[in-house]
């Protein structure tokens, strides 16, 4: 974990795949292939500045947070999404 965006970035093996906002909301990494899953639950992007479209991290629905198995599944998808979209050095 690392402080960033006024909250905390969550990393696995050096890849950020989630964040907790200063308001203590959980967001997971999305891309064009995965964001629909979040939008179907009425969730939107993390947007700390309230300008533009926000960042590629979408809020996690409460029912997912409360179901440990489902939360792990969503987190793994977010991690794979982060790896797929990782900028090459």
C-alpha cells in the first residue's frame, strides 16, 4: 500500500489494482473490457478533482464488498486488468 490521490493505493507485485479514497470508498481498476460490470451496478469512476472523466478505477458495490468470495473475484479481475493495461517501460 502507498499513499496517493489523498487515499491509499493497493498494489500486488508492484502493480496498482485498487485504491481506497480519503472518504474510505474502495475502487478497482477497470478498462473497456471490465467497466460495464461496474456500471451495471450503478458504479462510476474515481474522480478526485471532479473534473474530466475520472480515473480508470470504479467504485465497488456494497453487496460485493460484503461477500468475501465475490470481492476476491472482483479484485483478481482488477489485478488482471491492471496487468493488461500496464505501461511498458
